[in-house]
C-alpha cells in the first residue's frame, strides 16, 4: 500500500485527491436560532438577552464575514425581506472585515475541509486563484476567494428562506473550495 497515494506521491505539495484536508486556519461558526425565544418576544413575554436569531459566520486571520439585515428587523421584515449587508456595518457594529460576532462562542464550530476528490470538478470561483482546480489551490488563495466572495455579495436579507447568514456561509464555502 502506498501511504503517499492520497497526496499523489507529492507530500511536499500536499495535493489531496480525496478531499480530506482540513483547513484549520479557517473557523466556521454557527449559533442556532432560538425559535421559542423569538415566539416569546413576539407574544410580549419576558425574554433573555440572548441572540435569539442566531448567526452563522466565518473567521480567519483576524477577519470575519457574515450576512446581516442592513437595519433592525421585526417578524414581517424577517419573513418578507429587507436590504442586507456584509457584517452588519450600518446597525450592528461590524466593519468591512469584521463580523459583530467575531470571537464569540458558537453552538457549532468547525474547520472546513477542502472540496476536492477523484470525481470533483470544482474550481475556485473568486479571488486571485479563480478558475483553479480545488485540489490545487493554496490556503492563501482560498482565503483570498472568501474575501472576494464577501466583498461582491449583495441583495436582500430574509429568513428562513432567501439570502441570510446561512445561505451566505454555504455559498462562501462552496465557491471557495470548502465543505463541512
């Protein structure tokens, strides 16, 4: 058995033909939506200071990215949609490269894996390595792709359907050669 077969006999170049490589310098974070607390809030019942709407975002190299409603939302805006923006810069305290939840704990935290393998025809969709096969892109090119993806993302925000932090995170991972 060839122990270097999974990297195409090129251990230095680390080509991962099975798509098993974990990118440990990128952290995917997910806070769950607390539906019971949202319901209590809309019924006028006592609520806690928790972030009842939850949030999904990405963190790496001191930066973080997530998709937010541009302004505060109620139930009708949540369901019907409202303008969205990167990192909640207008109303939630984020910046162009920092999500308001940066550094927070989350209900689910993991490092994504490279999206490649024998049958994968996936290519990097953004950044300096755009068009490169996912099995060949560098970690720096993946991060550059995530930044470029976040910068170009636009549209409305709505939940549970439409564009929101969940769809933003899933699309960012997929377009940047990453998977759960």
